[in-house]
C-alpha cells in the first residue's frame, strides 16, 4: 500500500506539473495579442494589383518554409505536437525555443537552440570552423555542410534551396508579366536573377530606384540576426506592403536633411565624415503579410534596407515605416505599459505620434554615423565582430531620439513636443526589453535603458513610478550617442564586448517593473490574423 501511495502521489505531482506547464504555455501564447491585419489601401487596389498581391503571397509562403529549414529544420515535427499550446507557441516562434525568453526551450525533449541554427553542421567545433579554409565560409549566402569524407564545405543558397527558389522565381516571373509599373518590373527581374546567382547587388539597386509603386515586396535572405554563431548567414523573409501615399509625402522632405543631421551628431568631427546618400526613401506603408524571419517572435514595425554598404554609398537606403503594425503595438502594448509605470502627471506625454517619429528615425539613424573605422581597422562591421549588430541597434535607438529632438528644435516636426518624444521613448524601451537578451535588439535596448537610468534621465517617485527629468535626458542622449559612435569609429571590440556583458542585462528594479507590467496582463507582442 505504501508503494502504491507513493506512486499515486508521484502521478499527482506529475499531473500538477503538467497542468502548470500547460497554464504557463497558455499565458505565453496569450502574451501575443492577436491583430487582425486589414488596410483600406488593399480595398483601393485594382483587380490586376490584387492578382499580383496574391502571387506575392504564394511566394511569401514558400519563403516562410525556407526560414523554417534555416532556423529549425523540419517544420512537420512542430506541426505534429499534440499539445495545443505547445503547437501554437511553436508556430509563433518557428520552433521549440522562446524568442522572448532568451531562446529557452518550451517543448520537452528539446535542448538549447543551436547558436548556428541549421546554417552549420550541428557537430562542428569552433576550432574546426576557424581552420576551415574557404573564402566563402562567412558569406551571407552560403551554408556550411560536410562532404562525403566528413570535411567542411560551403554550399551556396541557390543550390541548397534550389527546389524552393525555382518556385519563387516562377511566381515572380508571373508578377513581372502582370505589373504595369516599370520600377517593380525591373526590381522583380533583378531579384529573380539574384535568387539564381546569390548576387543581390543589382536587385538592391533596382529596389532603391522603385520609388513610384503603390505596393512593395521585400523578399529574400536579408538579416543575419538568426545566426548567433557568427552573425554571418542571412535568413529568408518576406513583407508584402502597400504604400500610404499621403503619409509618405509628408516624410519626403526629411531625406534632404540627412547630411545636415550627420554634421550635428554629438561626437568628434572625425567620426562623422561619412556623407549619407540623399536618394534614400522615407515612406509609410501598411503591412498586409509577413513571412519567415520577420514573422518569428516579436514583429518588425519598420524596415531599413538594403544592408549592403555599396548601396548605402551610391544611393542610401529605403526606410519603410509599417504604420498599421506600429499603431497596433502602441494601442495594445505601449500605452498600457505607460499607464502602469509612468507617474500620472507625465502620462500626457505618451503619444502615438511620438512613437511613430521615434521608430521612423530609428531606421533613419542606421544610415548615419561612421561606416569605416578611423584607425585602420577596416569597416565598423568587421572591427566590431560579434558585437556589431548590438551596437548598431543601440546607435539607431539613441540617434533616432537625438534626430527627433533636433528636428523639433528646427521646427521641422511640429505635431509633438520633445517631452513627448523622450517620455514615449523610455516607455518604448520597457516594451522592447521584455523581449529578453536573445536578440541584438534586446541587448541594445537594455544597454540604453541602464545608461539612461544610471545617468539620471529618469528616476522613480515614492510610488515607484517613472519621472523623466527632461533637461537631464537631453544631456544623457548626447553622451550615450557619443559613447556608441566613438566605440564604433575606433572599432573597439574589446570595450564593446566588456560593456555589453556588464550592461546588457535586466537589473532588479527593471525586473520588478516588468513583473508589474506582466501582472497587469499586458501583451508582450502581437501576432497576425490575415483576413485577405
């Protein structure tokens, strides 16, 4: 009887544990607020344009499958999960690892997420990779595999993913026949060539020239954040976008101000000699479909592309603000966070318009600063190594706020105040740091939050609510920007690594704040329901 009792008790304990895990997972699933994706811009499309959009969606779904292969492997393993919440959360995260919890596994039987995902052999050692003598091993567009003798080899994306890419190319060729926009026709033609050659320069240049189309398609292997081993491999993703002509027209004048804003940066003159291109786009879109990397975990609300510095020097970049996604995050997440954490007398400074401007100029800020080190260490990206994206995102965070403040002073932005910009920015950091430290964006946000708190940009009142010191915040914005720009310009990898290891973390006070936010049931991010 005693043995039976112990076994029964154990069974009860296991059941209780399983119930707790089910409850926890349900909360995780629910932490992504469902957003029904609609846009009045879609209803205004011609029948022909709607056919093109439908073709784009087919291509996007293929790209979505490619990203599953890259980041996880066989999607069917997650689709076969019998637990409803596990399966739902796996679909959000593109695998059994939680994007918002430092990629911790949430499905039993799965260990830590491989740093190199599926871009490299799972049994490859660091020493083996370093000894691997192939000039293409760090290419954005190769995977590393083993040959028949077990030695490492590089395989180009065009060969590794040929079956899927052939289908994508066939679909884009259908769209080329249908589109009446010459810019779109040229871009899609060059993009098809790029998928077949792994040379994306011409298609990136063509995309930069596509300035008068009412829709857009961002498709291909683009960002390298998914590769935590070397930050070298590009992940497939796709956005289908519709242009908001009215809001875009209001932003057009800011592109011409970029060289002037570059000269204003709060750093040594030798760190701001780069002249940003003024053929850059700064436009507003509604997003009607996400697929692949951009749809995994937290959702992108703005785009700054291409990433190729050759394009930056020749034409600049295009900054695409995803207005409907942005407003969904403000309404469902940002404003509720502010109501929990901000002092009541400063709630008036939280503003959807300020959120829009801050995000917009975060993307613009990627095009400013320094691109080559000043001391012979080569490009900033090369010198900063594994710290490059964390510090680049930190730069974009603070320079975006810096530029919004300057443009308000210059009378160029008139619908918000500097106080609204700064207060909304600080609330926005709390929104972002809830994503954890698994991403470069998360680390950058934590460094920014800790720097602003350490240097008095905000304090807490007797009730633990945030009180922003707006005069002090202006000084802190300048000093943090200067530290980042100096680190990048000098390619000081050792300092960057030490600083991020000490400051890209959630401290006790912030952990308590996040607990309050979580306790209030505020979503951490959004997930989409596609209605078209």
